[in-house]
């Protein structure tokens, strides 16, 4: 049986990464887990997020995946090192790919980062950016109101636009030319975020670069899928499968043929 790429997130946010993985690696099968019953992870302690991530990895590992993508910045900040030591397959996070993509894009070296409380308080983006270049100025801000909007499937309403705009108040006046969407839920809000920040700020999602890193690692390990069979992806969530399915269907539309079957896992 074809070995899959396992992708996890606190909810539907990791679908932004899954979509890019499916686009760049159309032969690969994806097994996705969204912890929708316990989302958001952002306000939780890093110890708790680490514990939840470990439970999800224990669930996913039974499918014998060839790589695990932690498609959640909060979980990457809290648990990437721990999970990498725990399993004997490659584990990819989203923070270093996001930092790399932002450094590629910036002209001025002034980069903004928005994310959950957990991600921003961890300082993981500042560390990752400074590790790549000491000349980068980083301005960070937590936007805790945004993830619940995405989990409710509300991407473009007036309420969403005004919440996004208010959440970005502290960032709008900063002299940045690049803004990292440091939460995998935020690309769902690309349009209102772009509207609030204006056309002079480039918005960076880590999805492209994370998919590229996944592709490189599989190539290096000689693990890329071969053959012309269309992969059948699998989706699991811990909360309401109906809402998850509706968001997955509309977001992944071009990448999947049929309405995704979503299994609810009530106990991890
Ligand atoms: N999508 C997640 C992230 O990238 C987490 C959102 C949350 O559960 O707070 O951080």
C-alpha cells in the first residue's frame, strides 16, 4: 500500500498546507487530522499543545506514514523538537519554511509576523528569522480573534472584515514590506488581511515552502510516490465532521475529485 504524507493541525488551518502539498505532489496520498474538538490551540499552554500533538502523532503513526507535517505554527513551536525525537520518520514544521519564504520576499528587511498567542509568545519566528539573517527587523502581533472565524467557515462577512481590520490595528502602521501569516488558518482570510494591510505589504503563507520542503525530503530519501494512480486522501477530525467537510470541500475543490469523506475520531 502507498505510504502517505500525514498532516496535522488544531483544526481546518492545516488544509492550507495540505492543498499546496496536493498541488505540488499530486501522486502523494495525504492523511489529514484536524483537532477541531480542541481548537483553538493558541491560548493553551505549550505543555498542553505538546501533549495534544503527541496524541495526534500516536494516532497518525498507525497508518505508517513516510513523513509527518505539523501544519500548525502553535504546535510546531511547542512540539516540533519533541516529535522529531519521538518518531523515526522525518517531521516537518511550518515556522522555518515561513521564515525562509519571508526572507526571500522582503526588500527592506522589515518583516511583520501575526499568529496565535502561543506562537507569538514563543518567539519562534523571531528566532528562525534571526537565525537566517541578523539584519532582519521583526515586528510581531498575536491575533487571537481570527482562528474562531475560520473554524466557523466565516471568511468574508462584514463581521470578519471588521474583526480582521481591528486585529491588525497594531500592525498597519508598522514600516513592514512583508507580513508572515504565522498561523495556518490565516490564508483563509488572505483577502480581508490584504485589504487591511494594503498593496505595499506582501503576505506570506508558509504553505508553498512547507510543501517544497516535503517534496525535497521525499526526493532525497527516495520516497516519492510513483505510478499514475490517483491517490485517495483520508481526513479525520475530532469535532463536527459536517463543518469540517464543508470547509475542506470548498477549500480543496480543485485538488480532490469527490466530496471528502471525513471520519470523526472521538477519542485520541
Ligand atoms: N493553525 C494553527 C497555527 O498555525 C493554530 C490555530 C489555533 O488552534 O489557535 O498556529
